[in-house]
C-alpha cells in the first residue's frame, strides 16, 4: 500500500553511536592537545591524523586554521571570549565524537578551568587530555611563526609562556615531552594509548590501508 | 639516524580533502534542509542519514537536539542571536564537510539572508539547499510536539508560519513536497541528486553495506 504522506509518522530514528560503531569498528573520542605555543600540538595532532587516515580511521583536527577565522571569528581576547572560545571548541569536538570521528583539538588552552569545561562537555571516557610538554627555551627556539620574538619585543600582549601563565595539567591522560621524544615516538605513544584503551583495534593498525578504497 | 626532537621541523601536512576523497570515494557536502515547523526536515535528514550509513557513507545530522542545548545554548531569540545561530550552524557544517562527511542541517532557517550566509560559509558547489515544502495546514495537523497548538494559543511568540514569516527559498537545489510525496520518495530524490551531481557513486548505492564491517 502506498504510504500516505499526510498521515506518515514524521519521525525516523537517527543513526546511533552503536550503528556507527558497527560500521567503523573503532571508538570515537576527543583528543585534547594542550601546551605552550610551539610545543608541538598541531604537529602531533596532524601526524596522528595522517596515521589514522592511513589505517582507514576517520579523524579531524580542530585548530587555529579552521576555527579562528570561522566559528570563533567573533571572539576577541577578553577573559569571557577566551572561555567561550574553548567552550565552543569543546562543543564542536563533542559533535565530531558523536558523529563517529576521532576529534583532535590543538589549542594552547592554558587554563585548567577551561579544559575542565571541555572535558565536561564531551562524554565521560571519551576525552583524552594530552599534555604536550616542552621546555620554554626549546619552544622559543622553534618559534616557526616568530610569535615568541614578537612577544619578547612587547608586540603581543598576554602571550602564554612569556607574559601570561600556562597552567600545567594535573592529571592528563598522556604526557608527551616533545623536547625529548621525536614526532614518531610521540605518535606511537598516542597509538599505544588508543589501542590499550580500546579506542582502536591493534589489527586495524597492522593492516594499513593507505591506498585502499573502501 | 635518530631524529633530534629539538631541531625537528614542527610541522606536518594535514590530511587533505583529496586524501579523504581517495579513502572514502564520495564527495562531502552540506545539505541544508529548510522549511516550516513539522514540514519534515529532521525526518528527511535522519532518513537520508540512515540510508547513507547503510551504504557505508559517513554523514551527520545537525539539529535542535544536538545544537540548541550545546554549541548554541548561549543564544536567545533576538534578531542578532537568530543570525548568530544560523552562522554557527553554517560554520560547523563547513567543518564537517572539510572532515569528509555529508553534513545535514535541519533547522527552520526562515530567512533568506541567513541561508545566504550559510551558503557563503560552505565552499561553492558543496552547499545543497533543500526546501522541505509542505502546506501549513498539513504541518499543523502533524504537529508532533504540539508547538502549533501552543503558538495558536499565544503561548509561543514569533512562531514561524503562525506569527512569524517564512521566506521561501528562491533557487533551492531541491524542492521536496512532503504533503505529496512519501518519506521514501523524498529520500530517493535526494539520492538521485547526490548521484547525478557526483557526490556519491551509483555503484556505492547498489551494494548496500548495512552489516559490513569495513
């Protein structure tokens, strides 16, 4: 019998997290990278994202490039805006987790309170705080965008590490000392964590699918 | 030779849209459903999302359930907040498209200007406006949440269709008359559009992968 559109029940169940899990065979989560400017947050997030991609695992990196000039372009540097910046990033990360991706965020996020807010937004057990730890002088030596130089010259006010505080994480899930470890070592530690906490399967890592078309 | 972490170039290329395309074999886009309350926006978005999921295509529906109480919980009903609501949804949809998903939005979005803003945020050729068209009396008859009833009783102010205007799309990519077509017919039209405009491959639709583990 032809469905009568006027009487149809206008509700359809959504694709659930369980449905997605069945299809993707990995568990989505938010990996929150925090650390000083030039500590290596974006580098590590992007390196991990490439690795996951090569294994057929969907991920996405939220960082200054895609957030500052888009979603959060209306926000300035006031304390309220700073909080709102991190809150929105947390909310978007939670949406990506709900959508079934491994979401990564690469923001200095220097304040414990803001990181707590982000953690509270994402579901329990799906938030992984990664402290990208690096000595200030090493960060300053890297300084790929010349931001430390500008901060030392007084051209940037309230620059984390120079003229604004960075509150170290108290209980991060992972600490990566980027002044001691290579990028590859850091990525391997992240992968080990994801495997041992059953976000991704070891078998998945073994059969890399760089050129596979699903 | 062991990489020296202090001298490493702290930059890694991101996973690009081209990389994702190679892996997923479909083209991401934002499908923007607009229409009167109870016209069927969420129903169609969720039905399409389920269908795509069964074909192994990643999609995500942004709607009141996951946006209003999260990302946009700070927004009220003033004209500025209404604009900001749609702007943020457009920005998040663009992030999902960048991440390689078929993003769907199910919001009344009654004003042409707001929809133009959303269209401008998403890359050209990746925004599909779907006018979910339905006669007011049919919407009002459906009224699953009793919102029309409340609006008629004066308990909701500025309710689209009753006490606030809905500006019909002038050049939507797709029009679906939900008072004439069944949900299934509407979903098939959407799929036809996605195939004929090369977002998804016909072969992909043929081999449904409902229970496949990739």
